[in-house]
C-alpha cells in the first residue's frame, strides 16, 4: 500500500503540471465561447447508458477544463433521465423514425446555442443535422468519430438492393427500414461528406486511416479512478466476490468482445474459484442469456452501476479482461474498459487487436485474438506472480495519467481548437 501511495503521488503531481501547462496556453480563449455537442442517441442503450463515462461526456469535460462553455443536445427513444454530476447542461429530445424525426430535428436545430458545433458520431442524426446548421449559420463544425458505423452492418460489403415491393415496404410501413434516420443506406451516404467538417477528431488509428483527422484518445477521470481511494478486499465483500479470484469485464457483452474465449479458457483451467464478473450486461439483445446458458458456472453478473460507483466496483477485480476479437468493429474502437483498468492499476489481460497494444504499451498482458489456451496460460501466470502483475498495473496507471487522462485529452483538443 505504501508503494501504491508513492506511485499515486507521482502521477497526481504530473497531472497538476499538465493542468498548469493547459491554463498557460489558453489564456487567450474567449470567456464567452460556447460549444454545442450534438449526440445521435442519448438513450439508455446509447450514450446515456454510462452517463459521464462515454465519449461525448469526456469531450465535454475536457472542453470545460479548457475554459469553454459546453452544452450537449441529442435524442432518446426512452424516457429514462441521464444522471451526470457535471456543470454543463444536457438537453434530451424525443427521437424516432421519419416523419416524426423531422419535427425532432427542427427542435434540436432551434436549440443549438454554441459558437462552434461538435457532432458526435458519423450519423445523419448528429453529423447530418450539424451540416444543415453549418449551411444555415456558417458556424464552425467539428466531427468526432468513435465507431465505424457501417461495421455493424457488414462494412463495405453492405448493399441495399431491394425489389420494388421491398422498397415500398421500407418506405411506407411505420417500421420500414428507410424510415430510420440512421439506416445503413444513409450511413453509407454520409461517409462521403466527412470533408465538409472543419476538423475531424477520432480515437483510433483504424478510423484515422479510413477517414483522416486528428487522433484524440479517450481520457479518464484519474481523480475519480484513483486506486488509493478504494480497498480491494472491502470492494469484494461489498459485491459478494470475496470467495473468488475475479476476472472482470466492466462493459456490455457482444460477440466481437471475446468473452467466449475467456470462458473457454476457464473451462480449460477448471478451477472453481475463478469467475468472470460481467458488470452492467447488454442492453442490446439476449447475448448475456446465451453466455449464461453455456458457461453459467463461470459467470457472475453484476447490475449496471452509476459512473461514480464504477471505480469501487473495478477495485474488486484481480484482473480486468479486454479480449477483443479481430473484427472491424473492434479494430475501430478505443475500449473504455481498458483505461478503467489502467487507471485503477489493475493487471490487464487483452488481445492484440486495433490500438490495444499501443494503448497498453508494455504495461499489460497481451495474447492473440481467438486464443483461449493463451488466455488460460496468462491467467495462471498472473495469479502465480500476483505481486509482479500488480506492479505492472501500477505502470499502467502511470501510462494512463500521462496519455489517457482528461488532462491529456484537453491538451490535444486545445491544439485542435486553436486551429479554428
């Protein structure tokens, strides 16, 4: 614990130095400059799910730190309020399909109050509306891309070739596909309009190679996610995990995220006290249930917790697992659970997919994707050398503070906005 406190004091000092550097650089920022961030989906299955943990809220925090006034505006198909503890306002409007969406879009456009518009996601329901605003008002427009949206639908192989009858159904039925503002056909169209943004930011090298732009990795609130504030044993007691060696996945399971490989590795090891703890579950489908049906003896499910509670939950982990498959959707992403574990100084077991090796540097445990036997070998090594693994976790914490904190994110954004 003494070693941990010494490491934390060094990283906190570094964080304070970054903050002063940012302040010195931005003395010339206008006090009244305001940025409107447009979000396509603020529902509980979208950006509203984790409150302040996801990309648009991280951008807002970093910009607020730089001295800008910030607002977030977007749509939701549910009525669940968003719980955040930040000072900037969040406006949520009813979403929906066409023709209802026309009215919702008009309402959002009327509420934009910023000097600069920042569209989150390459979708018609965010970037498309921001383009309309740019044509009307000439306000500077930035685009942030954090997913390759077409990857969910087959990527460049996706085609829309309907019969006449299918086209009629897609247009005329209440639930017709073409009534969805973000239907893949429209996603493929809007990709051609990226160059109309004054600047594009993105968080993975895959996206940068595809769309161009400025690399801005996700930042973590390293003050909230500070391991010196939490006791792992107390956390394990609090969440009923004291009897287990905990592999934790603090996110929404989906097939490309590789949890089946971890569970197959646990089958190989066959040690009853090893458990995969899934926090939050999936809001998208029944994939959780399918995992439980096949591997229920290895899984413990915890409910979704608020952003402010998540560091206490992650403190209960012995290992944080990020076993992404080598799929386009995974290659395009910056897994937020990766910096959850790094900030909390946890040993991280991940795959060599996308930017994961670059993000971790030499501070994690990397295996090839789709390799349960390699995962099993690394799990055994980590628990047989837990002190060494925890030391590597401390190095991950230092790397997160330096490269993947809100402060580091703000420093990169300051350069982007200086260009505007």
